[in-house]
């Protein structure tokens, strides 16, 4: 295993662990107000300090990790669930009207940045974590459709697929039994990258008020609250910012490491 | 080439038509009537009807869609529900902040990424390369709005070199306006520069392994000369594509950065419009952003095909 993979997995695990533990235990109640102790910098009783309402920052970061992970994970799920079948279909019917329709549809969705989709959804249904998930999820669909189609196309030319055809298997069965397992590695790596982009997108959407709404803690929301207080309480902005950076960095390193580890050609070249 | 361009133009028109249809349809299903929102719950039915007629809300949806699209083609985006001023005028005013900001950020990102990518590629595997790649890994992970807040903390609040927010306006002179856009542009540019530097490095490394590079070295050029004369020019093709794509990301990304710096650009316009249910402004700004993305992709495709003839036959 490469250094990237180990470091990335370690960083990501810390965040996931913090989120899981927050269901059972947090140092303080993340929503409990303690005005006399507001804006305290990191100290022995509050390891990461307190915010403008005296809430414990560590507890908020732990609970906020849940929001970030949940939104990004479900958004990747949406992208994979819709994008992979579309990509497989397009590749199996290469050059047909269906392929053309799927790919042009992809281009169209691609023209809507996730922020713009979020703006549209918010304009209709109002802001919230669910709408952030939908916006980021929709943005992920063409990403997975494209990468699936591209990888599947080259596999369709291979002899073992030809053999499966001769054996009488239909296109749907070949896609599911032979193509999908062979591109799974690629999709896992892309999933990691989209997951990290999802964390960034969720933070951005909550920051501008289009994501999770109070009292649900989210890292982006914490940064938005910190903005007017950054001059006298910089820890309010530094801590959620570092949480986002470490998570995204961890996932990206893990994605890079996984790609090298799962790609037999690179592995052989190294040994 | 002409046939390829025409084919892409047809698909561009179709994409724009469908995008406009999707945006209009999405906004149309929005609950709440803008006229009743503006007049409040105690509005008289006849006043409401008069306002609906004035805003053009009483005609069938198909007709409203055609009026909206037809208007946009002639530069008429309709009238804002809340401000009662032409939407095109509002967009034009805000555009003078958002567009220069995106271009400024694009320039900065290119100026940072090119030397960084070239340096890393020419020192492949050495400490310099590892340092640059580590920095780009970090740059990609930093949320631009958080970086913006840190820039404000350091350069506006502590060092007082820049204003913490607001826009001086172009009438105060080019220097003053650019000064208010500098921190936002740096914040926007950094993550994009990190991506671009990585692309630049890998494109250069791909080219360095090519036969013509070996030929260039064999005929007596130094490593540096071969890199500048032959390597860079060939590596530019994928890099330019990414630069094109980044422009649309920067335009959309400026929506968030404008919030940090209180810049009166398209981003703030659209958020104000959402909160006041000024849907005609929302749909026009969204359409404009999508139009920009589709147009940039179109130009990039054409430029790519012009440089690389193989692509023309592929689609």
C-alpha cells in the first residue's frame, strides 16, 4: 500500500469515526447554550473552544461531520445509481439513438453547476439538507455516466465479451456480469473523488444558506456564522475550515492511493 | 471542419433550447404566486388581478415561455417583480462585477499554475516536484470561501492592505476597482490553480516521453530548450481545454465568493431574488450562467477540433 493510501485512509477514518461516535457520545450537548462561556478559545475544558452562543466547538464539529458525510455519501449514491446504468446502456448501444440521447442529456446536466441546480431547487422548495443532496446528486449523475461509458466501451471490444456473446448472453446480462465487475475499481476511485467534492459542495451550499438549516450543525453553516466574528475569534473559522480541508485531503489522497493500488499495471510497474 | 462546426452549432442550439425549457418548467412549478407574495395576504382580488396582468402572469404558460425566450434573444429579460426595473439592466450592472472577477481569477490561476506545473514536471520525482504536488493537493482541498475569509483576516483586518468587502465601483478608477476585486480573485483562483498545475505537469510529462522530444534532444537542444520549444507547445492542448472549462466554474464559483466579500455581482443578485421570490430574475440569471457554460464548452470543442483534426471525425 502506498503512503498516500495509508495517510488518506487514516485521515478519512478519523472523520468517519468522529461522526459515528457523535451518535453515542459528544463532550457536551452540541446544542446546549452557555452564554457566560461564549467565544472561548481552545482550552482544557473545551478542547476546540466555544462559539458565540457558548456551544462546544468539538461537539459541533463531530455532529457536523455527520451532516457532511451523509449529504456527500447519499449524493454519490444518487450519482452512481442513476449514472452507472445510463453509462452501461449507452456503451452497450454505442452509436444508437439511445446512446446519443443519454450522452446529450449528460452534456445538458453538465451545463448546470451544482450550485446553480441548488439555487433552482431552493427557489422552489426552500433550503435544506435534502435539497443539497438532490443538487449534488444530480450533478454526480453525468460524471458517473461518462466514466462508465468510456470504460465500458473499451471492454466491449475485448475477446472475453465476444465469448460471452457467443455463449448467448444478452447485452444487459453481459453488462451486469462482465462489464460492471471489470470497471468497479475505476468507479470506486471516482466515487472517492466525488465524495470529497460532495463534502466541499455541501460546505459551500450550507455557507450560503442553501444547505442544512439550523439547528442541524454543518461545517459550512459554522463558517457562515463565524464570518462576522473572525477578527476577534479566529478559531470559529479556523476549526471548521481545517475539518473540511483534512476530510477532503484525506479522501483525495485515498482516491489517488486506491487508483494506484487497484490498477494492476501500476502495481506491477512498481514491484 | 465546417461540417463539424455546423453539427456542433446545431447541438448547441438544441442544448440551449432544452436548458431554457427545463429552467422555465422548474421555476413554473414553484409554489406561491409572485403577485400575491408582493401584495401580501390582505390583497384585494382586483388589485391582485391587475398586478398579475401587469407582470404578464395571466397569459398561458406556453405563451409566457415564448415571450421569455424571444425577449432574451433580443436582450429583453422582462421586468423585475420587486424592483420594477428591466432585468437586463440589473444583470448588466452586476455583470460588471462578476465577469471581471472571473477573468481576473482565471488570469491569476494561469499565472500561478503554469510556472508551478512546468517546474514540477521538469523536476519529476525530486523534492521540488514533491513540494509543488503536495501544495496542489492541499490547494484542491481548501474551500475557496474559507480561504477568502482567511485572506480577509490577514490582509484586510490585520495588515489593512485591502478592504474587507464591498466594491469601489469602476467610476472610482481602474485601480480602486481592481483593488476591491483582488482578494476575491485570489480566493477563487487558488483551488483552480492547483488543479491546473496538476494538469500542466501531467500533460508535460506525457509529452516529455514522446519520440519528437528525444529527437529534439538528439539534435543537440538542451533539456530546457527542448522543453520550451517543443514540449510546452504540445502540452498546451489539454491545458487550454481545462482553462476553458474553469472559466464556467469560476463564474459559478464567484456566486459564493461574492457573499464573502459583499460584492454586488450576479451571485448576490440571485440570492436577493430568491429571498424576495423575484423568480424572473432567478430564471434569467440561471439561464445566463448555463448559457455561459454551454458557450464556453462549444468554443473549447471548436478550438480543440481546429488544433487536432482527429477529433472532427470522431463525433
